[in-house]
C-alpha cells in the first residue's frame, strides 16, 4: 500500500476494557487496544454500522493502515460489576430482574492513545478527516465496552515518509515483533518496562480472527530503540518534532 500522508488523532477515556477472549469467570483486558478494537472505534466515528459486521470489510490489512502510540502509562484496576440474568426475569420490567451475579472485571485506568490512520479509499479517509476536524462522530466512540465512552482530538494531517536503517531507530509506536531484527533487535540499555503480547489483528465478517501478531511496547509509553527488518514511517510535524512509527500488521 502506498502511503504518503496520515491522519493523527488522540483518544482517551476514564476506563477501557479490551477483553481477552480466552478468559471466562473474571474478564481480563489486553494491555493495549488490538487493531480490531481500533477498527471498531474508527468505524463508530465515520458511521460504518456494526450490523452483520459489515464495517470489518473496510478495515482489511490491504485497505487500512493503523498505528498506535501509548500516551499514558498502562495502569490496571479491578472493578466488581453486577451482571443481571435477563432470561429469568419475572416480568417485562428491569426492576423485576431478581437474579444477579457479581463479577470482577479488569479495566485499564486513564488510557490515552495516539492513532495514525491511512486508507486506500479516499472517501473513507476524507470522511474520517472531516469528522475529526469537527469533533463529530456518527456513533458513540468507546474503548472496548459501550460504557467506556471515549473522547478524541484531531492532531492533524501530516506527510509520512518510508525510511530504512541498519542501525537502531527510535520508534514511538507499538510495533509487531515480526518486524524486529532477530539479533540484538531491541536496545535494552535504556530504562524501560518492555512487554510483548499476542493480539488479534484482523477479523472476517463472521468475526473469526484471520491474523494474530505479537506486539512489542514499553509500558509507560517511552520510545523503543529497535533494528527493523522492514521500513518504518517518519512523520514530520510541519518542521517541528518528528515521530517514527510502524503500522500494526
């Protein structure tokens, strides 16, 4: 995919929960939003409906490029929630539901992210740009669960230039481990809390995961110095500071 410009916006909220699908009794959250969750967030802003999962076809890996940067440190908190048994209600009113189960949910506290977006379809790209500029969304944006309402701010549209290097490069975004060199790929001489986690990257219309990736990141949001096996993207903030990012693939 040819990329020469990206839309950049920040998104944040009080809480976030991106459920690890393999947990049952006590729902745990991924420490970062998977690409699939970012697709749902962007779809809500531009108005792609979730009915029959149609929105997913617009965010295939060969159509949409999405990058993610941590702006706040990852913090987790456990919150007990009362889940109601709607199937055993004694009548049509919510007040007649008598069976409840208290479950501990793991949430991310005070999450804030920077999202980088490019799309091969100019109409979708321009629709997102217009909505971000006007701080407008078709559906309510949320961070995982519907009650985790998100706010967002448009940072701008900037040129993105592909770069390569055989040396360590300071990467501001999270990055797939498959793009990190096998030998001395990360410079661990700098202080940091480094993690890698396997997350879903792409879903088909049946919501079956078609690709997973291991994503590497620093918990507090510090840049990571890495040797990469493929190009990264340099973003020039109109002559100001630069950011180097890798898209999630």
